[in-house]
C-alpha cells in the first residue's frame, strides 16, 4: 500500500488494499516464516550463551574453553542476525516492488531477485554499504534534532501516529530510493514507468 502511494503520489488505502490483497498476504506469510526461523535459531543460541557465562560465573573464574565457546556462539548469533537482516532488507527493498509489478508469490519474486543477485553481485554489495552509511546519517540527523530541541523532537517522534507523519519524508525517500535503484536493471523492473503506462487505476467501492 505504501509503495502504491509513493509511486502514484496519492494517499489511498482502499484501492491498494483490494488490488494487492493476494501479494500482501504472500508477503505477510513470508515475513512470518522468516521471523519464526529467526526465533528458532536465535533463542537456543542466547540460551547457550547464557548457560556458558553462568557456568563460568559459578566456577568463580572464566575458563579458556568457556570464553572461546561464548565468543564462537556470539559470532554465530551475529552472523544469523546479519543474514536475517539482509533477507528482510532485500524483501522490503526489492521483493515488494517485484510483487507490485508482476504479482504472484514471494518465491516467484525471489526467483527474479536471485537472478539479479547472481548477475550483479557487486552492485548489490555497494547498495548495502550505501544503505548502512545512509542509515547512520539519518540516525545522526535525528539525534542532532533531538539534542537541539532538548528532546522535544524525540518525544514527538515517539508518538505512534505523529511520529510517523513527521518521519514520512525520510520513509518516502527510503522507499523511492530502492525502486529507483531497481529500475537500472531493466525497463521491466521500472515501477515508476509501469505505473505511468498503466494510467490511473479505478477506485474500489
């Protein structure tokens, strides 16, 4: 729905809700499964790390084997979190636009994206590196704004609806950036071009 509104420069709810109901359901189930997989992997790792640290505390001194085990488990936890973050980011930034253009299931969209990743690995690595820098810059600007306004801006941004409205320009920029990046890989992946060619969509009753 948000992608629809950004691409067409409208503020609609009913029309995209009905038009993309199937794609939205597919996206919901994919994200639910991804979250469950992350939970199933992360929770045992956290428990194992906690048990390892607790045993060292009970002994009164850290043992080399315990320290190494804790470090290895921590590194594995970090790798799992990074992998899940990458999948979630690819889903939001590229799978959603592909579903918007082609419909179908998330697996079909991932098939298209896998071909793009295999053919253009360097471009996507640069994309993620720039996204990290962009996120740091946005966080720094928000922090500066909160400090300059003596935390008043932070309180406003923390409010559920008002915070989203105030942060909307940043959200729109992030949403538009990914779909503009995607269209360099072919006109068939140009969300803005496809939207313009389709013309105005009829509103749902």
